[in-house]
C-alpha cells in the first residue's frame, strides 16, 4: 500500500504501482514520520521516499524571473545568470543581496531533522537515481538501503518529421512559467524553433518562445519536428528515458540522474545559463539512446534470512523483563514479544516484589516468572533473571518498552551469520504520558538519540546505543560479569566494559521503542558524579590525552543539564493517541 503526503508526492505515486511505500514532500514529513512509526509498530516492511528539491533548481525558480523582470538589456541579464554561482549576479532580490538569497538552506532545520529521522524509520528507500540518493544522504546525513525506480511519463503520440530548421522543445509540463523562465531565456539566441510546454502555457517575460499548455494538441506538432528536448526537472530522469526511447536529443540538469540511464544525455547546471545553450547545441548533433534500466524493486524490502544450517533449529533468544507494580505494562510488553517473527523466543519475567502478575505471565506459554521477596532494584532483578538463562542469546527489556515484530529476528540473524557476541539496532524514543487508568498516551517521538553505533574508543566516553537495543550471547556474562548494582549508569558501564573485548555488530534499523516519561528520570541522581566514577574509578585511561580531554568536556556538558533532563522530542504530538 502506498501512502502519500503532499501534492508532488501524490502525483508521483500514481505511477509507482504495486509497492508498499510512504512517499512525502518535505513539507509534509511529520505526517509521513508518524505513519512510518505506525507501520514499524505493526511489523510492516515498506519503502520511504522523500521528494527533495535540488538547491540550484529551487534558487533559479525564484531568481531567474526576478532578473528577467528588471529593466536590463539582454547582455546584462546573461551576465547575471552566468554568475549566479559566483556572486548572485551582483543584484538584489526583494531588497536582499542575491548571494544571501541563494545561500538560504533548502529546508528549515526542523524539517531536516524530521526528514533524517523519517529515513531512519524506513527499512529501505526508493530513489529515482543514485545521484538523488547521494544528494539525500548528503543533505540529511543518513545512508540507508535503497532501490532505484525510474517512472516514464506518458508522452503524446507523434509521427516525427525531418525539421526544416533546428527545433527544440523545453519540457516543463508540471511547472508554471516562472519555473521555466531561465530555460526560455537561455535559449533565446537559438536560431530555430523553441517551444515551451508548461502547466500554464504562458510566455516568460523578457523571452521569445512559442508557449503551449501541457495537453494542448499543438504539443504533438511541436514534438513532431523537434530534434532535441530540454528537460527542466532537476530530480527525475523519467522524462529523459521516455524521450531517449524515441530518439530525441536529450538536455537534462546534471542533478537529474539522466546520464545514469541515457547515453549522450547532455547535462547542464541550472545555475549557469551558458551551459544550457551549449548543451542544447550539442544535443542537436546526436540523438540519445538508452542504457540498461534498473529492475523493478520487490514490493517491499525484506529481512535477512537465517542461515540454512540453523533455520530448522535456531538458537533460543530469552528476553529478561524486570517489572514492578505495572500489570498493564508487563501484559503489553509480553504481547509484543508474542508477535516476534523469530521462531524461538522465550521470556523471563522478574517481579521485583511488586503486585502479583502470575495470571498475566501464565497467559503467555513462552514466559517464566520469578517472584522476588524483596525489592532490589532493576539491575538486581536483571541479574536474577539472567540466572535462568543457560544458553543461546539474551535480551533485556523494561516492562514499558516495546520491540517491533522483526527486532529479535534481525539481531539474532546478524549474530548467527557473523559469530558475534553482541549486536544492537537503533531505537525510537516514544514520549508517553500515563493516564489515570494506567494506560499510556503518546506525546512525541525522537529517532535520533539512539540512531548510531560507536567505535571502541568512542565507547570509552559514551555510546548512542540504548540498553533495549542490545542482544548478547549468554556466555558474555560468564566472561565479563553482569550489571553493577552499585552503578546508577550500569547500562553505559557494561557497554563500555563489553566494548573492550567484543565487536558490536550493528543492525542499522529502528527495531525497538524506548518509552520514557518524567518518572523515568530521577532528579536525585547525580549524573556528573556517576559519570566521573566510571571515568576515573571503574575505567580510567592512561596516556591518551585526547580521550581525557573529551571525557572532561562530556562531564562539563552533563553538568549543564537541568535536573531530570530528558532528550528533546523531535515531533510533539498535539493530540496524543492511545497506544
């Protein structure tokens, strides 16, 4: 199923066909983000697609019409449009220097952050070319698995004829005239027929072209005698493929990815007017032809399969869950474990001297219960549960956290394939509010805090790895010991200790939720003192001045946090929806 957010995404997705995907314009990415969370929570696999504009193209859409509207001679206009990259042409737009306008970021910081986290939540991406993938990865600082899709638009049926003079069509059927003004002016000196096909069929001010509205029957006549087609879409190679299939000369923006699929595609930078004229002259000399096109992607991205030699008898994975006075939470948590796709999952519930949960645990046949007579705290409860695990892999989970259905499957498969002792994935923070009846409501999300791994050196300072993202071989704890019950930051301390000995295999997918609310954070915990104890008493380092300085800076940063500090939500849900 395809879900779209925004008008551009809606138009594009009409041709995507039978694929499970979320397609969004950047301005609507918050809605796409929430839909991605819903799908991951349900265990669905899908592609994400974000239709980012290209910076030069965006700038020229506003810049070129403003230049053409000024009282300037054509030579001055050409000079300005050939020097956009250098100094904005030396003119002002709306009272602001051209360079200042052109240097504006393509997206507001909040949209960039939400877009980056949206990509993290998607198991894989759809992109229109590898150059688009590189542009998205650069703009959003995230690399994800991806598939390339090339969608060709439906072109008018024409019977081509040999022209009497050079003829060029500027193809902008989904753009208004202002977005094609640069192209029309750049080809003003072409001694031949230049036809602009746009959404409104208007002639850009200061230009001399024949203008037609998309869908006008005369468009077919213009294409019948055209030798070359100048494409204006800076992000989509589909039209280049469709016109190359018919033997036209192709002129395309360098960012469109047309050259990946079309031989003899002549490229131009939208911010350099002269390049467009030169590329058009080259295209008149030779038709384009097709390279091999990418195969259609699977309907949805898949998960790595278990190795054949263990598929019939996969090692057990035991999830240890400490709980205290949260019956609704432990029932919900066990329900999530019951939905795991991995075929051999067990659970050990450790009731830390809280209200009885025997009836709840008994409902889940894969779960065992340990009732402690005295409350000893979460780390003590974890170690008591670990005593009941004697083989396979082990995972530790708070009773109010959640594992997506493919979480155990992905991590266990990674460990089996690699022989690793430790593996981890990424985690979504879901901010929750507890209601009077004990249920939870969502108030926000953040997929950035626990969205990476760490080198062993970085682990000596801190890791961006959540405790509920980690899976361990049971034998690890026989070798390095377990959680320190005397350490408030025991999750971080054991990660540091383990990183000194083991490789942390990294599954770069969001597969779990850490649900936090104000009661998760104690205002009485002295985080600076606890962190300093880890650095100076438990894991000191010698003869590593850079590391010592980094640790010092980390302590200073922690000291600036207010008591009860919580990571900032990327998205705040105005109307909380019940889990």
